[in-house]
């Protein structure tokens, strides 16, 4: 018996996962990454999770995100931006956060997968892609 693409729709939509309840700004910082390697953050210092903050304004970051088909801005305001990134094939959803640090003149970042253990470097690649797009503008 042949399976149609429509029989896969419930499976594909299940890859989104539930929106996390523990993200956002807490004590002036973004939530710490879990132990799993599917998260990067500029507030982390270990090689597995650490990534440099962005040298940009939050407005510049927002403009870059608006040009990315896979990005959906969920919340923006008060120096904070939260976007969901959906992978094209499997429809996995990752949460990406940006926090403006006007004192240091940087944007702190956190990118984390909702599901699974390893992301094969997808979150790090995403932030580096955004960093590259910011330098082009």
C-alpha cells in the first residue's frame, strides 16, 4: 500500500514541539543552555555552548530576520527579541533570542532546539549566518 504525503502531515507538524516556558530575560540575562549540545548562547563560556555576541543594534537584527523565510518574530520590545526558526524539511522549531546590552554595545544571543539532543551544529551555524548578514548591511 502506498503512503501519500498527507499521511506524513501529523508527523511533520509534531516536530514543532511545545513553545518553551523558561525562556526570556531573567536577572538581565538570557536563560542558560541545557547540558545537551543543541544550544548556543553568548552568556555561556564553554566551547560547546559559547558564542560571541553580535556587534549590531536590535533594529538591525530585526531587519535581517525579516528577510529570512524560516524566521518568525514572536516578540519584540524593551531590548528583547524572540524569533522561531522552522527547518524546511522536518519542520523542527528552534527558539532564538536576542538581548540588547547598551552598556557593552552588543546584542546577546541564545539559539536552542526545542526537541532532540544534538542539532548537528545548526544553532551555531544560524547565529553565524545572522552575524554574516549583519556585516553585509
